[in-house]
């Protein structure tokens, strides 16, 4: 089982990190550095049975039930029961830009344009997890939101900044949310372009926005306003946005705007009283003499005065959630498989919760 890799590359896996970061540079493109992302390339033998991926998701949801202390989180887990079985799908990917096409779209390209593309067969597991692990790792996000008073998402606009995979959006939409995912990864809108991926899902809707919000005007317009809940998981990290040391551009998340402008855009998007949650999972910091690990700094990229100046009431600032997150990680088997980590010593979690003032 892959753990949540959005900004979580354990220090003990230096070789894997180097490979991932090389892929990140390809995914980011130039000249606009973006959140560290990588397109995992499953081998042809990775086409697991369609039923297995969804069955595993449902089994994990049942196993997580004892950790769900609110109705919203219990409903979030229960929403796995109504999700559809998904067949493998094929994308054609430009190895340089990481732009992707479906088979139908690729067939319409000129022969020389198609010749440089790589064929990627992505199975149902990849559909639910992409590179970042089970969408059920969002259980802690949902729990924090519920304890903050978001006891129901029906009819609410929920934006996931750096969504990475559609799973949690579908679960929230099943509960009635208008769930919008925002990401810079150019493969995601193509991966999730099959009928039923977007649009009506359960009692709600799923929509995807591609681009660097709020710097990209089109992305900003697509997200719009009247957002009730804005979530960022493993994207808005201090180590990414404001690294303590000089880092490779692929390890730096350039917001495209300064902090004050980002927070002003956030305030414009969120309704008065709306909730913003920045939740980050991190490895342990580098030991003395080891290379700096920017993604190990999961503190809010904006300090408390900046949040307050931006029009937000800070409810919790850099609050530790490690113990609760580790319990979820054990159930999701982050300590097993090729990407196994020492959950009890190399996983930490922190979050900042803010509410927009009138």
C-alpha cells in the first residue's frame, strides 16, 4: 500500500526521493515551478483486477470506523459503499511536458506528434490513489473539519487545493458536496475525463480545475467564490513555499503571488464564516549533516499575523495531530510494502485551521 506521498518522502528513502524529484521536474515544466508531483508509471503487469481496488478501499473504510468519532467522518467512510468499479484506462503522455491525451485524442494527432508519446495503462488502484495513497487518509481532515463545526457538507462548496486524486472528492460529493479539486498536474484532468468521473456524483458534484490558483486567471475564475470549505493537504507547507535553505526549483512550490495576495484571493473565495484547513503530513527533519528536507517542515507557510491581516480568525495554528494521523497510517498499512516507513518515528502531522471573518 502506498502512503500519502504529497510532500511525504521519508529521509530513509533517499534514492527513491531522487527519482521522484527528477520526475517532479518533468511534471512541473518550465518556467513555472509547482507543487512537488510525480506521475508514477505502472508496469503493464500492474493492471490489478478492477474489483480488488474498490474492495480494498471498502475494507479499509470498515477498518477505520473505530477512528471515526463524528457523523461526518463515519458518513465519509460509508460513502465508499456506493462508489463504482473502475476499469483500467490508457493515457498517452508526453515525457517532457507530462501533458496527456486519451487514446481517442492521441489517435487524432499527427504521426510525428504521437511518436514521442508514451503509453501508460493505469489500473483501478491508480485511479483511486494516483501517486499519493488512499483517499481515506483524508479521514483526519474530515474529523478536524467536523470538530470545527462542519458537521454536514450537503449543499456546501468544498475546494481541495492540490487534490492529487479524485477519491476524496467523490466521497464528499456522495455526501452532497459540490467538491472542486484544484491541481497543476496536467495528467489529472485527462485521467479523470471518462464519463462519470466529473459532474453529478451521488447527491453532489465533482469538478476539476487545472492551473495554479490564484495566479492563473482562468483557474481563479473557475474556482470562483462562495466557497464554504477550503482544504489543502500536503501542498501548502512552509518548507515548500518558504524553504529555510536554498533548494532545487523542483522542491519549491512557487505560489505565483506573494503571501498577502494569496491570502487576499483566499478571502475573496471563501464565504464569511467559511473554514480554511491546511493539513500536512511530514517525515522527520534531516539529521545533522544530512541534506535539508523541505517537505519535512509542515508548518503553515503563513504566520498567524499574516492570516489575521488577510481577514481570517485563526482557530488552531500549527496544531499537532501526529498521534491521530499515525493511528490512521497503521490501519492503511503505511508500514508495509515497498514504500514502508517507520510510522511511530518518521511520520508527523500538523494543521492550521482558520475561519474567514465577515
